[in-house]
C-alpha cells in the first residue's frame, strides 16, 4: 500500500500550486488524523450528503472554518459551539447551487515554432506550436503522419497527467498507438506548465505556458482554443475530435468533452483526477488522504465562491453535455480511494442520464499504470483499441506519392 500511495502522490505532486496561502485555521489540518472533537465530527458527517449533491452549504461551511480557527487558538469551547451552530444550519432545507454558466469556446491560431524528431518514428512529424488563449501564450505539440494529405487525419486531444508538462517518453506511445494509425494528435502543456517534463530548449529558451495552474478551470479553455487552432490545419478533419487523458489531464479532458457536446466523438480516460471535486473537498475536511495539495489555498476564497468553483470543475454537474461514448479506466491497486468513489459517483450520474460508458477497473494497476509498460497498461490498451475502432476509427490512409513509385 505504501508504494501505491507514493505513486499516487507522484502523479499529483505538482498539481494545483496556483498559490501557497493557507486559510487561517487550516495550518495543521494536513498533519491531523482525526477531527478536534465530537462536535466537529458531527458537522463534517452532516456536511457530506448536501455538499456532494450540490447544495448551498456556504453558511455552515463558514461556521466550520470559524470553529477551526478557534480550535487552533485553543478556544475549544467556542469552537464546539460554532460547530454545533453549523450542524443546526445543515438541518434546515438548503437551496441548490445555481447551474454552471455556459463556457464560451475561445478561438485559436497556431504559430509553428519548431519541428522535433521522434527517433523511433521517422514517419511522424512532431511540431512545437504556440497559440493564444485570451492574453496568455500557450505551448504544445502537434503530431501528424509525415505524408498526411489534406483532411485525411481524424483528431485526438491528449491531456497529460499532473502539472509537470508533457511526458517526454509518452510521445512514443502517442506515435505508436495513434499517429501510426493515421490520427493527428494535439497535446497542450496547459497554463502554468513547462512544455515538457524534461525540458528541451526551443529556439534557445525553455518554453513555459503563461498563467498559473487553475485546477480544471482555465485548462479547459486551453484545450478548447487548441482544438480551434488544430481544425485549421489542412491535414486535420475539422469539427470533431476524440480525447485520451490521464489523471489531471483526464479531468480537464472530460470537462472539455462536456463543453464540446456532439463535436467530441469518444473519450478514453485513465484514472481521472477531481471527477467529483465535492468529494475530494469533503475528504480533506474529514482528514482523508491528501489528494488535493493546494486545498488549503483554495479554501481562502469565500465559502460560496468555493462551492461555485467546485461545481464549475465537476464533470458530474456537467455530464448532460457528454454526447459521446466514454471508456473510463482506473487502477485497481488503490481501490477504495477518493478516486474510485468519485468514479462511482460519476458512473451513477451517467446511468441516470442514459449515457453510454464503460467503467474498467484494471487489476493491480496503480494511479499511473498507463505510463508504465506493464501488464495493466497492456490489458487496458487492448480494450482501448477495440473501443476506438468501434467509435472513432481512423480514416484510410491515402497512398503517398512515394508508395506509388515503381
């Protein structure tokens, strides 16, 4: 179990470092193993159901924060009174949070910076691109078959895990399993991230996407804008895409697919992070595993803004927008974690909406199993290829001029 925990934290290690503030009263929570008193336990338990169901618990949440601050000041009697007050507020009827506002689709246009060579795949063209998202300059990769003809390649959006940048070694995976089959792939580094996990100087400098990590908010705009830019590339079929993503990126990709509606034709998600942010939030309140490393910073927002931000990041709250089949993978080696519970919440919502999905728990898979060349990854790949062939098959590659020479 220790190895699994380490791997999970590796996958999330640089997530969410948009700030380093801590809300007063939460300074010691990361090192606590239990709530401060029976009254705090009661309010946390009472908070679970309405919080996970999108209710406005902001008034009770403010009382919980106030009680936390009093407890750290060693005023435990006053803290208990605050927590009792919070529990009373949770017993009254609560309003639903308002629906998530419709996200605008930002336009994008590529600037081509440099071609890189993928040594094992000389038939693949790998291009470093930049584009604008509002005032921010973002960086990423465009991978194409070198001999691709006009409008011959269907498009995949690849959303990488953690916030380290695009994994260098995973470019070969994309080439082998997607580009070689006549797909184009776009891979954004996303805001606040280095272009690559192991940086490669481009035009004499290290490329870092502008902005800061926003935990599945602005990153969705990065993907939407990159899609707009990609559809203008002559070799790519416009107006459609499929998504494959891992961890942090799978969460971003699922939200992107929900905004895209019918334009997204298929989703392959590996161990998506923050699928149900309310559950991750509540898990930190109860002193669960630290799977949201900047949660104390996020809590500096006013409680109602926090709740609205959770809804905005929740694919469950936006699942009606998903109009394509989904293949959801998760490693079985850390079953029972908030990752699994959130996926079960998501599947429950998909069933309610009559959406088409498969949920595959991969035996012995850890959080990052897709990144390793092991049995869990090979098992998932067979399922992935079958799913893609059914729901988003590649277009037949047209014969190149070279292949027709005598």
